[in-house]
C-alpha cells in the first residue's frame, strides 16, 4: 500500500489530469463535501461554487496546470501541501493563451473510508476564483 504522502501526490496528479480533461465529476470526487476554497479578493467558496466556476471556465477554455510541490506534510488524518502552480488557459474560440502562476496551500483530510480528499485550498494564483478571466 502506498504511503500517505504517495497517496496525496497521486491525488494532486489526478487533480491536474481531471482539470486538463475537463472531468468535473473526477474533480468533485477528490473534494470533501465541506471543502472551502480561498482566493485573493473573493469570498470563500464551497464545493458547489467550485463546480459552477469550473463549468464556466471549462466551457470557454482548456485548462492545463503544472505544479511543483515545495513542502508536503502528513499528521494522522490531516495533511498539507504547499505548491507553486502555473495555470495556462487556452480559449476554445480564439486559441488565446493566458498564463498565471503563484503559490497554493492545500489541506487534505482522510475520510472515514481512508481516502484523502481536498478539504481547504488557499490559491494565490492571480485571477484564481474568477471564471471570466479568459
């Protein structure tokens, strides 16, 4: 069985894969029901709000991300990952590309089934939380 750290790294890989594939159901399976997302200049959003924003963005653009994990720690049923994230949005209509990057701090919680899920996400990438940025 993979270590907790390996499981979280796989979750982050799956997150990027689902994002690039516009697989909202796949993303939602990685998020706890009571997750909270924090982005600069915006009110905190829920899992439902995240889903609505992702639908709007993925309807307009292809989303690709590169992630460099700077630090990852696990303590019992909680874990965190500090990452540097680069996101490229490519408009479906025009092919225009927008690249943004910044730091992200994500907190994970192991659920009752023993699966890690995203519980809190503080995303400092410029434009994060704004589905109309492309």
